[in-house]
C-alpha cells in the first residue's frame, strides 16, 4: 500500500489565472481555474515525490505550516 501525506495547497488569483503553492515543500504550479491550479499542483507534487531522493524530501519539507487570517488596522 502506498504511503500518503497531507499537504497544504494555497491558491490565489493572479492576473487571468490562478497560482497554487504547497508551502511545506515550496512547490508551485498554476492554472486557468482554481480546480486546474489544484490538479496541476497535485501533479507537480506527485512528480517531485517520484523523482526526489529521500534526502531531498527531508531537506525541503517544512513539517509545521500554519495558515491563519490576520485583521490589521490600516492607518
């Protein structure tokens, strides 16, 4: 059975498309829609795990990533 890992996907609009980022590994992709950007990021991550050595994965992996919202008062 294949190992699985939960990772974060941050997706934001950029110009006419969307950029997706996995902050745990600093791997990014893009797409014309949110879903396409998500699928492309999944593919980029799968390719990374297929080709990277165990050492490279451990060196790049940020095991603690926190996503939160801030409310900042503007002057």
